[in-house]
C-alpha cells in the first residue's frame, strides 16, 4: 500500500440489528479489495489479521481496524483500567501509523471517554431495505462529524451502503470476548 491516506477514527452506533457490523464489514471489505490490510476483533471471511488482545492492537500498521462491540473492552465503567489506558494510547497513534479505526457499540456512553473524545465522526446506520428474512440489503447512514472545536454537526445528507454482498463475510451470532 504505497503512500499515506487520509485517516480517521469513527464510532458506529445504533440499536440492535441496525446494521452496525454489516456497515463495518462493508467498509473493511471495500478497503481489502483496494489492497489495504484489515485488522479485526471478529472473524471475517476474507484475509485479515485477527486482533485478540490490546497488545495485538499495538502491532497494527498501515490498514483498517474494525472492532465489533468495542465497549466490551473499553467500557466507560472501567476508566482507570490498564486496558483502557493502553488502548487509548494506541488509538491516539493510529494516524501516525496510517490506520483507520471503526469501533461499534449501541451508544457512545458505553465507551470510555478517552475513546469518545478521539472519535472524529459518528456513523449511524439504519436498515433502508431488507430481504424477506429481515437481513439488511441497503443501509442508510447518517454521519455526524466533529469540528476543530470538538462540536459535533450532522452532515446534511445521508449515505447509502449496499451491504448485500458482505452478509456472508461475517457471523452475526459470533460471541465476542473483551480484548485483554
């Protein structure tokens, strides 16, 4: 992957079954098809490096990191834990490492404040179109960006993501454990 790219840290929030993991997987798969290395704390059916510990996160270089249920590891109720402090330190270095990070959870208040403060945008998916079994096919995503003063602003338009091609690339029932 030659050269640097614009990087960011993104929170993906929404209700249960809103398409958070589908959106994150679609983004990761798009990046994979562009030759960008993928790091993930959940299983993907395309080449990626599995992250099983916070220390594994420190080894990430040049790529895209997708973290399902990020609050399991970086819980707001454990703000002084060694895991939260090390994870926050690593997250702050990702731009220098040419990395994008996508962390998903039901709501921002579940995530440690050091992580919330470092998010540059929040993506909120909702199912726009689904199949007869209720699987999402197209997601409508509202984006909220953070300005240089730390205020969040809704973008005036929604974005639409076709996730129909990635539904078999992850397991919606995979149970995750916190990274240690």
